[in-house]
């Protein structure tokens, strides 16, 4: 599998790093590390800044060992950095130095793209994330293309996100919301000529039925996608953050070390 930045999924002789996946949403921030089975989460919302998110994640993952981070961001990402401020969080994300704040190598990608990467099963797949907003990504023949369909005009001067995001449920009720979702999904499926559509996000479970070419995703696939982000490009010479236990194990400290090339 490849992204616009390069191949993903290639097997090399180098070991895979220990990854902490951070899935930032408008309602919660969820994390999972390599070797762990149960995600952890903390509430986000309109007051959460990038700095506050980093502090919360460090506290949540204080007893986990990891070397690199995959960060799913709820907005447009360009050259591995947030390109616009998130609509459902506080400002201060654009220009924020995540690697400096975490003390680790960090890969930032769109949150829908990260879940799409974990959901992909070949062919041409459209992923739509029905959460606080509307996430979107397209994967075709293994190439991941993050998209920003949420804020395109849909009808009556409002956007796709206004109708099929959380605001749509609150404004129109579940019954009408489902009809809008059906219409939007069918239109985007045709326009982008997808072989199939995967519907993820916390509100996808509210749907009653799906077309034969669509299926429900698993929100945990965001973590799978986050792990996959590092499959192809672990460079041993990059500094990595490591959580170590010292002494009796009660004391934990974070340090930065340089990996020696193998």
C-alpha cells in the first residue's frame, strides 16, 4: 500500500517501531500503543488546544512504552502538518510542533485517512466518517488520497457536514438524517466511482440499512491505520522517545535516545 508520501506495507529487515496511535476527534481523543488491546480516551471538545491534547495524551500513556507516534487529525493535513484549524476544537493546531512537544517522531495524517488505511481491503474504496463532522478519504489501488468533502456545498447553502454530521442529527432528527446520509453516500459513491464505501465514525451505528456496496467500518481500524503508517519508513537513526521503568519500577522517566542503524 502506498500514500502520496511513499509505500506503506513493505516488509524490510528493520524492526517495526513501537507506535502510539493518537486519534483526535471532536468529542474524544483515543489512544492505543503497540502490544496493547484496550484503547484509552479523554474528552476533547471546543476548548481543547494542541498543547492540552499533548499533555492529556502523555498522562494517559504514562505507563506505556512507545517510540513513535501516529496522530490522526480532524482536518486537512499538508506535508505532515495541520493545514487548517479544526472546526470542532480550539485554535492553535496549525504550526504546532508535535515532535518537539512529544519528544518523538510524529506522523500527522487526516483522521479519516488513518481509519481508511486500517479499513482497506483492495480496489477503489471511499471512506466516510460519520462523527462530530464528516471525514473522507479515498484509496485506489493502494494509494491513499485524503479528502476534504465535509465543507463542500450540498443544499440550501449548507455543507455535507451540516446535514450528515452531528449537527444534522440535532437539526433534523435521526429519521431525516438517515435519508440525507443515504443520499450523500450514494452521490459520492457515483461521483468518485468507488468499488465500495466504508462508513465509520461514532454515528455510523445509527444507520438502519446499507446499500450492497457499502459496509460499516470498525472505529478501531483507526488504530490499525496508525500502526500501518510506520510499517514502511522506520529509520533507525531518527531519535525516538522511550518510556522506561527505573529502580524498583515505581519511578518512570521519559528520555530520548538515538537508535543505532542495524
